[in-house]
C-alpha cells in the first residue's frame, strides 16, 4: 500500500511541476487531480477493509453472510 501511495504522490508532484512550467494546462491538471483523488479513494477503501479484517473476529463469516 505504501508503494501505491508513493506512486500517487510522485505523480501529483510531477504534474504540479509540469503545470508550473506550463507543460500542461489547467484543465489537464484538473483531470489528473481527479484521477489522483479517485486512486486515493481506492486506497482508503482498501485500508478500511484491511482494518476491518484485522479487528473483527470471524470477519470472513460476516462478509460471507452479506455476500461480499
């Protein structure tokens, strides 16, 4: 998960530098920021699922009961 976060961070950082150098326009930067936000949301969901699985005894049974 740390590698995924670092990839998102480095990508956003590189895009901000490109924007500063006017290598990309504001609309492109907004689109890239939106993608970064979506990727971050996926990481948050994965982290929450991991916390649930680690903190709940018999988590697999609960997930099976609700069809997940």
